[in-house]
């Protein structure tokens, strides 16, 4: 394995401890090993439609400087070869782990501990890229769930993956449903804050950018609104890639009956055809939503748990730089300038002593 090479958008991270596996951004000399990893086991086990194809993401990662999906490879004598794929979802400073592939024939005495070490290295690497949160859709129980929780991932929302083949038979609601514009993000954000439990709001930490139409993480994103009295009552976001579609639906409890017409209209506008596969992530804490989708022909495939891991990056500054920054901060606080800094508490006593 060649030495570590930093990208321009990557700061210098702290080195992992001895004996710990190391993840490297995919480089041209890693591509021969992709064939071996392609025959490996994806221990995360998400449906293939929820993440971009690995070989396509590898090609884009080698040719493009900025990409919505990243691949990190690891080759270690103790932990074996592995590959982790992440996408920038649900926000630009978040990563969602979509693949965790372990090479075939990897024999380790304790696989949970080995996966935990690789995940901890992924968290360290994410911090070096400025990522604030890592997300993952985990199985409800089992060794994979245990490895993620040991690595610091906190489950916060159970989900059900539902699937439908082709366009649902429900009639579209063209009068009450309209296509989302870029100016509707604030209204959608208010609906999201109104219907989502507060612990989930803190864990997801979404912004208005999450509800903007356009292109994101390899998806073609479009949104559809059902409004009443100038207020958004239901919303459906459709992410499309080729013949695969992913739905994100939320609705006010009093407007749950609008969901079938909203989804039918959204899929009609998105160009869903026969043979397309339509996935929906349905939170278990939203009563009535699963039944509305089942009336459209959706069926439950499996249960998942959404987990999040907060990252922290240690920054080492020289004493002179810190003293200079503290002096500038002291002057700003004394002048009454609003300041947000981790050294705000250190500057406060200095200002009081100066005034005395």
C-alpha cells in the first residue's frame, strides 16, 4: 500500500494508533483489488438501489475532483481488505454509509471487533474531511448493529423499507398537488419541524438545503406539495436514478388522507414506468403512513434502524497562534462585538481584569 496522500479538500488528520486499520481514499493502484472486493460480502446489506454502483463511483472518483460519493479502501493483515462507500446525505456536511464490503476469505477471530476498528477509522477520516455526522441504516439487531454501536453510532429512528413495482394504481391529485419550487424550501422545513419528533430533529440536523429540488448525491431530486390555507400539509420528495426511485414522505397527522393522491401525482411527474422499482423509507413513529402506502401497492421489505455518529476533529495550534487569537478575541469582546468561539470563556475573565 502506498503512503497516504491528502486531497486539497482534506485537512491533515491525526494518525491512527498502532495496530489500527487505515482507510485510504480510492486511488488508481487500488482498482485491481476492486474485483476481489466486488465478490465480497456487504455486511450492511442495503438494497443496491439506495447507493450508486461501486464501479461507477470508483470511475467518477478517479476522474472528478468533486464527487457526491466516495470510496475508501483498507488492506490490513489483521483485519483483511475492506471497502466503505459513503454519499453526501442528507446534507453536504453529512455522510451516509451505503456499502461496507469485506473481502471474501477474510478470517478474523472476532469480526465485530474488526468491523468496529474499521468504523472508528472511518469516523476519524470523516472528521478530517470536515464531516459533522455519519449516518447508517442498520439492521435492528445482530453483529453488524453491535459493531456500529461499539463504534459510537447511536440509533435514533426505526424505519421500514417498502417497495412497489411501477406506478401505483391510485388517481393523481392535480388540483391539490403542485410541483415544488426553490422558494418552497422554507415551508417544507416548517412542515418537517412540525411532524418530526424533536430527538430526530437533533440527530438528523437537516437544513433547508435538504429539501431543495435539483441534483444531489447522484440523484435527480424533485418535490411535490399538498397545501391548505397557505400551509404545507403533506410533502413527497422523489429521488430518481435511471429506473430506480426513492421516496421521502411526510404529512400532517390531520392530512394523512392526502398521501395516496400526493404519491400518485409525484410518481406521474417523475416519469415512473412499468418495471421501475420505487422504494420508500417509512418511519415507524409516523402512524398511518404505512397503511396509506400499502393501499397503493407498496409492501414492507425489511426493517432498519437509522443511526448517527457525531465526529470531532482535534486541531493543534501553536501557543503563539493561540495567544494572538485570544488577544484579538479579547479586543472584540471588549468592544461589544458578538463573538462565537470556543475561547469565549477564556476571553471573558481577561476582559473583566482589563476593565478593573
